C-alpha cells in the first residue's frame, strides 16, 4: 500500500472514531427536540469523511497528478531528483521539540531555548562552539527581551525553582 | 466610496500604521527570501505579534505588508538562487534565474520590483473600485446564503487543487471541518470531542494549527532533503546596476498592464491565487509574444519575468476582495488572515465595510503604501538583504523551529500547545509526502465554525432543510458549488477512460 492510501486509511479510521463519538454524544433534554443538534454537523462530516476516504482508497491514483499548493513547493522525493535523504535528523529534531516543550517551564525560557538551539545546531553538524553558544544565548535573550519587555507577554526567563 | 477613502487615508497615513507597513514589508521580504518558508508560514509566525498589538487595523496592515513582502522576497531567492520557496514565484525563476546567471541580477530584481509594484498598485485601485460594490451586494446575504457561499468557496478551492487531487482536497477540507468542531461552538455551549482534555475546551488554537501545518513541515523538509533551497549560483555575486533602459520599459509596459488586470481577476476567485495567476500570466505572454520575443522566453526574457511578477502581486491583492467583502478566504494565506481578524474580535463579512470602515479602507490604502515601500526601500536594500541567503542552515533551521514554537506558546502561554503543534507538524509532514494539499485543511478549519453557525440558524429558522431550495441565491450558489466539484471529477474520469 502506498503512502497516500495509508493516509486515507488513517483518516478513514479517524472518521469512524469521530462518527462513534458524534453518535454517542449525550444530548441535553432540551436539545433532543431541536432541528439542529450539537452532533448534527459532526454526524454529517463523519459520513463525508468515511465516503471520501473510501473513495481515495478505492479509486486508482493518477501517475500524472500535480499539486498546486500555495505554500512551498512539494517535498516529494521524485521532484527533487536527489537521492541523498536524511531520515534520522528530522526525527531527532521532532524529539528535541518535544523535550523543549517539557522543559520550557522547569528550566525557564532562556535556559531551555539556548539548549534547544545549541543541541539542534549540533545535530545538524555545527561544531564551532565559540560561535554557536554566544549566538544561541544571545538569540534567546534578545527574543525574551522582545517578547516580554517590548510586546508585554510574560515569559519566565528563569527556572521554576528560582521563582 | 470617497468618504471611505478619506477614512482609509487618514488611518493608513498615521505614523503608527505607516510604521506597521514598513515593518511588515521589511520582515516579509527578509523572511520571504529564505528558501523553505512560504507566505503562510511567515504570516503564521507573525500572527501572535499582530494579535498582541490589539488594534485590528494595525494588525491587518502589518500582516498584509508581510504577505506581499514575502512574495517579493520569494521572487528574490527565485531569481538569485533558483530556489523559489514560494509557489507563486516559481514562474519568475524561468527567466529571472537565467538573467542572474548572465550577470544581470540587478536588472532582474529591478524588473521584478517594478512589475510587482505596478501589479499591486493597479490591483489596489481595482480593489477600491470593486470591493464596495461587492460588499453592498453581500449585505443582502442571510444565513442560508452564507452557508451556501462557504460551501461554494470550499469546493472551488478543492477543484483548483490540481489534476487528480480533487478527492484528496475534499478529504482535507472535511478533515479541517472536523477539527473545527472540537471544543465549544457559538450555537452550543457544551464542549465536544475534547476527550477530557481541559486545554481543548476552546478548541484548537488556530495559530498552533497553522504553525504545525505549514512552518514545521517546511523546516523538516530542509533537513530531509539537504539539496532543497541550496544556493546554486547568484547568491554570492555582487548585485549592481539596478537600472532598466527606456526601451526595456516600453517592452514590458503592455505586459504589466494586461497581467495586472488578469492577475487581479484570478486572485478574486476562491481557490485560484498567486500561483495560478503567475503560471497563466507567463503562458499567456509567451503565447501572444511575436516569434523573436517568444524564443527568448526561458532564456532570460524581461517579459518572461515581468509577466508572472505582475500577475502574482495583482492576484495577492485580488485575494483580499472575498476576504474583506464576504469574509470568505480565497486562499490559504487569506484564511490565516481571516483567523487573525476573528482573534481580534473583528467580524469579517459584508458588514465590515459598514461597521469597521477604518479597518476596511485602511487595509486597502495601506496596500498601495506597501507596494511603494517595496519599490523605494527594498530595491536599494536588496544587495544587503541578499546576504541573508548565506546564513548557514545549521543556524537557520533551529531558529525557524524555535520561532514556530514560541509563536504557538506565547498565544496561550501553555506548553500543551507545543505538544499539539509538534503532533500536527508530524501529521502535516506525512500528508505532504503523500501529496495531500494542506490549504483546504486550514480553510476548512477556519470556516468550520461559521459554517456550522449559519447552517444551524438556517435549519432552525426553516425547521428543516427546505432553505436549500427556497431561496434562489442559496440554490444558485449550491449549484455553482456542485459544478465546481463535478467538472474536474468528470474531466478526470474522462481522461482516465481515454488513457485506459
């Protein structure tokens, strides 16, 4: 099964779970007799989701299909024509983002941001620490100043245990 | 109209709003030059800043400036390094990059700037003329008509998704609508589909969704495919001689005139946009050019560069027409702008012109100012801004990821948003690899709440679904929506039958 059908299968499963949750939604007594209930549109959407994902699964895909996307150019391997793909580093960067979310409050903004920038750059191959560390630290402090002092959005710079 | 223009001029020419135009255009150009970030990602990153400004006029002026600044910045990387990070500037690289390779990078950038300025300016004039007309017609709309209009807009966007992509685009639209039902709705106060997670009581925060869907996959794509967006040549060349001759100006003038109008009209159509306008503009000018000019296309023709540049800027302006007059986004980018307006408690739609004329008119006037800033300020700064293209990726990518995360975090001050954003980013990356278009998803998400509200009101008032055929306007719009869907599906089926 190719990737687009795999995605359609995932969306089919999602739509079925969504339908189950929509049908099981507990209506309040006064809602039961309304023409338009809280689960009316979700039920309609789940039917459409199931029908469309089945259609994508069952209709043969075109080889010459093209994507017109207003965001960046498609990231398909075939279009770039380059066979040297890095599959490991994107996964590591995603893990680092999750870790950043977990330590943001415990370590404080400046500490967690500096660490994230330093470790991410190291993962991407940067080894000039005399440049990397000042850039990461300086960038974190500058962004903290911009957000908290200029825009007035609170961002605790220090670890939680420092108060 | 003249009263409105007066309001717009006085608001747009205030020092604060002028500053927002300049900052927006500079930031948009600055970040738009970096391959890997499209205007949607850039605007998504700027939205938390715009929302914190508090003033909807200033916020929309800032974001609009970022939008066309990003288009211009994307043209710059398209011309200098043949790395069009913005789909709407791909056509600019066909002739812009060959011009840069033969040492005419300065001239190419000047042609791009002038063409963009003219396209955007003529687009702004057409917007001033058409928008009030459309807004006054739209005041006749009621809930059933709004619902039908949104269905029409969503199906048009799916229909324009590309050959063989209609089903996937529709699926993404429905998926976006499903995500919009999470949390509380305006009609029913009880939360739905939160699975007990308190942070989802108000639904998904749209900045989180947008960052996760657009900015993260782009950054990860730069790591996955190291050749993507790499400088091939031109980034290191000295950019000088930012002049064009009178003869060259005479050659491109008719091109600019035609593509300004055509690009604007294409931009008005939901689902079409800068990308389609730029490709159509390029193809049209090549087909109507005299033979000796036609042979130059693809090898460094200034007409070949002027056409898509004019069309894409005019289309960007045109895409604001449905947003400002009907509250319907015509593209992924204007969908994000619509989300920003809602977050600022501005009710987009035909009443915007009546209830918030200062927002409506100042955005339109600021487009003209923004185009002027692009021409006057950016062009001399291009040789210096171009040095950004030399930022090593080892620093660029972590900072892009960091900006997306901080953008999602500061909106709600809640680390849960980061987890949601990373999850959405991974999902969006998989969707991109599988060739699923993402703009229908975000448009479905943003319109989902309004669609449900209008549908609910229409059903309750009619006590059933009779409203679908009772009102001629509703029925007409739904028939147009059906045509939008059926024509590409039929064409697809026919071409498969012929091939098979």
